């Protein structure tokens, strides 16, 4: 059984190894396929780390894709351009009280989809630098809590001294933007907003960070309250100034920074500054006057938004802690959710400072125990963090940052973080030059990032290179053409196409480029398509587009050069196919069209010649096949005499009955007559004539047709006429009265009906409105008002908010 198990394990290992080899081969094949899509060296580097670029300046590489996977070039390549990711440590100071992270700075060169891994060590220091700034709300509503807040400050100072000897304390106050309607702007209220109060202000830096706890307590105890009018205060506005005024506040570079904000009200947020005309977006810059320590330009810049405040706190490595009364704790807890990346906390104020001091201790202790990292920004590379905690501790996942963290640190113990940076596609980078790895409470590691997105040969091209026809720079074997030049063939880089000089495209004696029929491309005419041609395949041609295939003579059928079966139009002249001739190729060389039938061997009835497919008859003959007599076909006068004679209306008709013979007008003439309503003349040509006498057949038309028929025995000297009479039915008179009178009467009736209905509707609506008015008047009289229900008072009452008089109960309104 043990042997069988070993066999199965061996087989499984062989199977997995084979699968991995197959997968590697498939990935290599996919990489090779993707590499070939690149058109420049930079694109080649960006596709995959396996891609290499050949920069050889040789003819064999002009028509080949220069980007291929490593080892898969189709022909030998002398100059291969590639790059590999790397890093080096540029700052690595030893651990001290103010150095708790190593290294401090790294320079990295990162190629798309390649990875680099480096280690960062974190070691908490016992006497770490700690900067705590106490920011207090000094609006009038805080007057009852002022004593407690001062006591809190003293307790906080004592607590910080016990945590580390490297502490520093600072103190500042805020109210609101000193503009109406946030504060009252009446003269008395500006000078003295409340009894024994200071003028309203936005922020005041009362004490910069110092290690003198006594001075901190003295400044705190000697401060006085101020006042404003509306309920929200300017907490976030003041917090921004505390965070960004590094020099005025005194923040140290490597210190742990805590901002304690005590307040009893919500804070104004972005957009609300418009009420006082502060419409410019908060710029996140310091505007504290070094001489007066007050926040100036507060009437210019708007309040910051929550997200902007979070961004500034995060950028300046500050831990915000809000100390708020119970009524506004839920509001600040909602705000803290938006500021989660800063580690912000909320604590409820009470009569004692125990909970505040305990929270501060817990947060500072947590900063020592917990090593967590945040990447700023996260757009420069794909970042992976693998933590190795001290004492074989198990790292946990930081849900806020998505990275691993250690939660069991202690003084003089180290936590190791393996940081992996994977390069992003160059087209997704946002000009990220630096990534800051922030280890909360310990320090930062700055990564100076150089994305490998441009091949060196692209920056050092050879200008006017012979490889580029002297009209472009050679960059990595690819020609970048000078202005006015391009490639004649799109996939062959030569710069051999001049797009500026168009003189070779102008015919001598002409001024139009390509005769106005095309475009000059690479000093050659590329003829366009005619805008409106009579043939479907119409086109211009020739060196200067001077020729076309549609301006040629056409046959009687309208076909140019007789159509594609007879000839073609070449540069304004017909080129006939075999069997056709003539300027329009309309003349067939065969005489078949000059015969009555295909079986007839006689051409043009033997009395004509076949020319260009048509019979040219001898004198006295006519017809398509010269089968008719031309003299009789044009003699309507003689035909009319014979016709009248045959109908018995002529004076020379013989008395032996209607036998079709009339003399002397028609000596020996045979004729027949037929009567049709719509006569047609079959086959042979016919002569249309008008008889000079009434036919007496109920028809006013005298038109008849006469033709000779040689098959009846006639000839040009002795013709045989066949007359066909065209009958005309009598004309009918049309009565138009019924068609005009009826529609006119209908239109008048419809218009009258519409007018009547509109009038009835107006009467109905007026009566309904009058009834409503009567009912309202009755109700008003019954209630004893005795006034018109439509009456409104012409006056409006307004209350002046600046009024400082009595409220009617002997009291003056209190200021808040």
C-alpha cells in the first residue's frame, strides 16, 4: 500500500509538472502573439515583459514586425532593445527615537507587468516624537463647558507626558467665518458679540507646539469665549489650517501627529461659504498670518468638504480625534466613516476627562502595537504587502487599506513587510512619479518611481537619416518623418513620400492639380471618382487624371461605345471589340441584320447594300430590308384617289360593282378595305394619309393607312394597296356641376356646426364659474366676514434681524 501511494504521488507530480510546462508554453505563445501587435518600441515594452524590440536599420526589417517574444525573432537581430525592472535604496538611516521605519527612500525603475519586491522594517521607539494639537470650539454655546475643556487640556498634557518624553503640545481655537449670517454684523455685536467676549474669528493659533506643559496650561486657562449667530461652526475650516500650516503650528517631520477637536455643534462643509460670498474652493494652503496668528482670507475661500478634509489629514499624517457632545456625536460618526483612511475617532464629552484621556492613551498605544500601511497614491503600480510579524505572530488583513498588518508590536521589536510593486500598462498611468508607503504612527517610505515606458533609442534618434531617405529621424529602426513627408507604403517605413511639392501633379499649361479630378499623393495623381457619371464603373485615369471612360460617342440606344459587348471607352475614344467598327462601335461587320430572316441568303432584298448593319436601298426602294417602294409610300394624293374609288365615292368608279378595280386613277390596281376601331399595321411600313372626302361611316376622322404588299402580287410599277380605316366613337359631354356644388355645401355646413359648438361651450363655462362665485359669496356672508372672498391685503410684514429692542416680555434676545 505504501508503494502504491508513492507511485500515485509520483504520477501526480509528473502530471502537475507537465501541466505547468504546457501552461508556460501557452503563456509564451500568447505573449509572442501579443508582442507582434506593437508598432513602436514603447508599445512593445508595454505589452508584456517577454517582448523584445529589434532596432536594426536593415531592409529585411522594414517589412517585418520588430516586436517579438524573447528568442522568437524570425531573422537574426543585432540590436535588441529591452529593459528590466530594478530598485535601489537611496536613504536608510538607523533606528532612533524619530526613525522607526527602514529604509526611508527607494528609487525604482518599473516596467509594465514586471514586479520588484523589497523589504521594509518597522520598529517602535520608546521615546517616539508625539505632537498633539488641542483645537477648541470657542462659540458662545461652549461657555458652560469651557471650564471642563480647560481641565481636559491639563489632563491630556499630563497623559501625553507619561506616554513619551518626546511630546509637544499646541493649542488653538475657532468660531466661524465672521460674516453675516454666520455672525451678526451690527456695530454693537461686532465689537462685543456677548458679555466679556472676544471678536468673532475663523481660527486662532493660540500656542504653537511646545514641550512646555506649564505654558500650554497657562494659555488654555487664560483664553476667553467668543460668539456667532448660526448653529454650525467652522471646525473643518480650522482643521485644514492646523494641518497645512506646518511652520506656524510647528509639526515635526517624523512625529506622530494627533489633532484633538472639541465642539458642541456640527461643522459647516463645502458649498456653505457661498452664503457669505466665500465662493472660491478651499485651496488647502496656509493662510495664518505669522504676526497675528489669525486665519486670514477666510472670507475668500469656501469651507472644505469632508473628502477634502480627509485628504489633507491623510496627506499630513494627522490622526483626527473629535470630542463632541452627545447631540452631535452621531453626525461626527457619519463624518468619520468618510474619513476612515485617516484613522479618525469620535469620543463623547462628559463632565470628566477620563474617557478622552483613555481614548488618547488607547489610540497612542494602538499606534505602537499596530503596524499598518497605506499607499499614496495607489495609481502608480499594483501593490502587494506580505507582513512578517514579531514572535511568529500571524498577520491580519487591514480592511481599510486591503493590506496585511501586524497587531502585536512592542517596543524594540521589529515587523517586516515585503512590498511588491507590479508595473501597470503605460497607457493607464497618470504621471505618477512618487508613491508614499505610509506606516501609520511610524513614518513613511518614499518610492521614487520611474516607469519604463519609453525606449532609450526613441529619445536619441538620428535626424535626416539615410535609412529614412534623408527626410526623417530613425528611432529604434522606425522612421519618424519630417514635416511634409510620409511613407509611400503604409507598412514600410521610408519617408519617401513628399506631401508638399505638388508640381509633378500639374499638367504643363494647366494650373489645376490633377486636372481637378484627383489628389496629389507622394507627387503622383490619385484620381478620384466622377461625381455624376452615366456609367456605373465611371473613373478618371492617366498621369494627370486627364482621361475618363465615359466621354465617348454612344449608339442610338444610348450605350457608350455600344456597351461592354461591343467596345470600351478609353481616354475619350471607343476601342471596338472584334465584329464591330465605327466611332461608337455601333457598326456590326456582319450582314445578318440586313436579311429578312436568318435563313434568307438575300441581303437587303437584292436591291440594296448592308452598311453598318443597315440596308442602304437602291433608288425607288425603301424599308428595313428594301422590300417597299419609296415612290408609292410618299404619294398620299394617289392613294386617296384609289381609296375613294374603292369605296364608291370616286367619279371614275366602274359600273360592274365593287370589285376593287378603279380606272383610270388606279389602272390595274388591286385594293382591299377593312374597317377597325383600333387599326394596326403589321410588319411592313405603312403610309398614313387623310382622305379628302367624308367616308359616310359615322366617323369624323378621315385618317386611313395605305401600304403595298408585294406578296399580293404588287410591285413598284403595279402596286397592291390595302386600306385600313380608323373608326372614331362619338364624343360624350361631361356635366361638372354635381362635382363642385356638393363639396361646397358640405364645407359650409361643417363650419357652421363648429361655430355653434364653440358658442355653446363658452355659455356653459360662464354659467359654471358664476355658480361657484355665488356659492363662495354665500359662505363668506354666512361666516360674518362680509368681505369679498377674492380680496387680499396689499401690505406685507417683514422682521428686521438687526433689531435689538425689547421682545415684549421685558427681555433682550440672547446671542448665540
